[in-house]
C-alpha cells in the first residue's frame, strides 16, 4: 500500500477548501472525459497576482478530489506565476510522488492542476461589462425602416 493513497484518501474524506470561494476573481471548470471526473477551481487573487484563496468543487473520484484538496492547500499565498507554467510531472516532484504511479491510478490525476491553470486564465467578469443585454451596444437601433 503506497502512502500517497492513504494521503489522498485522507484529503478526500476531509478536504481543504471544498466549496465556493467568497470574493472569487477567477474560476474555471475542467472535465476528464475518460472517467467523467469534473473539477472546478475558484480563486481569489490580489492585485499582485498572489493566490489569496483557492477553493474547489467537483464531482470526481478519490484520487483527483484528494489531489485537488492538496493543490488548494499548497497554492495559497503563492504567486500565480508559480503555477501557470507548472507541469504535472513537476508538481508531482514537489509532492515527492511519482507522476507515473499517479497516472497509473487514474487518467484524471492531472485534472486538479489543469483546473487550477484554467481558472488562472479565466478572470471573472465584474461590474461594468454587460454587453449581454445589448441595449447600449452600437448606439441607438436603426432597425426601424419598413
Ligand atoms: Zn477523478
């Protein structure tokens, strides 16, 4: 029995920051089609690009939810630039685990990192961006001719 499986199990049962993030500035959801795991990360970044808070929600297996919990735990307080380019293999190195062994467990073990990186690329629109209602876009309507 590998100790990382026990660690993942512990995180799965008692996750760090599972739930919605208050004051989220970035968010994204990523899905693994091979086994239908799905994870969403919600992040709160400050003006300097520091990850103040990382929360996740998901519908995943023990492995990817456990990893998401560990990821949420470790990325907080760090600059987003430390994570945007990080490879899965490098992240496993930081954890002290073998990427090959994790990938042998399940294809979705890269999902948490992908979801975090997708969230970092996905700032949430706030306040004054409402093109959706279209009333002021492109000026007054000219479509009145018969
Ligand atoms: Zn999974």
